C-alpha cells in the first residue's frame, strides 16, 4: 500500500544501456554478443555470505528491443518510476551505446508513460568492463574529453535528435541535460572560461532550434569538492559551478562521496549530511539521490572490497522516504529524486526484479512515492 503523499514526484532512475548486443563495439568487452549480461551470467560469490550471483526475473533481455522496453516502461510506471535517465556516451568521434535508447525506448509504443533525459557519461573507458582482464589492466581505450569542434557536433546532435521529443523531461519547459565528469569536460575544452562559453553557446543553439532554453545539470562528486584538476582546480566548487552556469545538481552514486563498505543503515545519516552540505554550499537546486547499493565484484575475478551490506528493500525504502521528505521541504523546486539505478546489475544497484528480492525494490518505490503518470 502506498504511503500518503502531498503531491506527485518525478522519480528518475538511471539506465546503463549495455544490456544489448546491438552495439558492435561492445564485442571487445563482451564477445558473446549480448552486452554486459555476459558478465552478470558469469558472476560468482567471492566469500561466504556474499549475495551473488543474482539473476534477473525478466531474463537476459535485449533492452534495445522495443517490446522489451514496453514491458519495462509499464513496470516502471506502475511502480512510481516516471523518468529514465539514460547514460549517454560519445567516443572516438561518434556515439556509443545509443541502441537501447534509439531502438528500445524511442520505438516503444508506450514511451509517453515514462519520460527520459540524458546524462553525458563522459568518463574515460578502460578495461574495467572486460571481466577477463579488468583486474590487471588500467589502459585507457577511449578518452572522453572533447575539444570545442567535437563539443559543438555533440550539442547539435543532442538538440536535433532528442531534446524536442515529446517525452523528453523538462524543468520549466527546458530540456534537462546532465554532465557526469566536469574534469573531462573542462580539460577537453581548455579551461573554465572556454567551457562557460561553450555551454552558453549550447543554450543559445537550443533557443535557435525553437526550445525555450536548456537546463544544465551537473553530477556532483561531493559538496566539499568538485572533480576538477589542473590550473582551474584552486577555485572554490561553488564559484566554478556558478561561472559555468549549471542550473542544478544531483549525485550519480553514493560511492562517490561516502564510505560505502558498511551496512546500508549506517550510510543513510551520512547521505543526509551530504544533502545538507549541498544546500549550504551551492545556490542552485540540489535534487536528492538514493543509491540502491554498491558491489562491483561481478566485473572482477578477484575480490574487490567496498560493498554496501544489508541493502534490503526495507532499508532502501527508508532512504527513499528521506528523499521524499527532502523534496517536500524544498517546495520551491521541482520534486525530482534520482535513483541509481534501473539496471546496474554489475554494480549491484538496480530496481529491476531479481531472484533475491523479487519486485521488492520497485514495491519500495511505489510505497513511498505512489504512482504519478508523466
């Protein structure tokens, strides 16, 4: 039974679009041709009591199939998840892993039930995704930093292909676009000032295309720091983000700012303290973030410490309530909550039903937020 709510909430879950074999370049990481499901299938327990392997109740579905996405969209909407945030990639002068969005979600006949927006996951790619050598190799395969020429190409593609879609998520009418790695963005564009100019140009091009503007959102890596190196690193995080013109912030994962090698219930107070620091440090809105868990051992053959323990649906529900209460206290901003994740199976942070808790995580979302159609 859903708890009594004051109003509707925008509950947004990140999507890791690697559960498909439709992208040819994924074969270097997952040669069997079904994306990172290959890693999930081969996952194994690393110690007594380790809650792996876990298996998806829906099977190893191709999430670039529109019929699969129709089923997932209905499940999400029926449980109160009404926004998807697609991880979006660009490497070697072309997009990467767009198929789940383009062929799956955008071709789903019911994509009006769950809106979407994009997070440019502009991090470098190493061999982390290749379980065969992830423990021994740190070589960079693709660098994510882009120069101004490439940035302009990306911006125009995004405006043309996505921002005007009727299901694209907007705040005050402006399409929301999130940037994951500020350091890579700034280093590629040559510093804070050139980056500010590029982002302003991006906004202007959105207006030229007939949009009311552009809402730029930043992935926070912690209220006390900004992941920015080099000559511009001495600037205070708030001053840097203000100069760049970002409109809001949220987090991507708790592992970015707290010690996660603990019980889930021990982590929750530190997360709340982080949200309060975000309020105190920055002038722009912060949208609260809840991570379902963290354990990236499926991607490794040896044990990698750093595992959230006891992330049961009941404990995750406590964190979701905390996020709902934060949104209620900040009634002057959009009631947006971000969740990691819809399907990060190899990081043990997903809402999709599994053979351990069934639909428990999705039921927790529904109990806290209810169902509010987009």
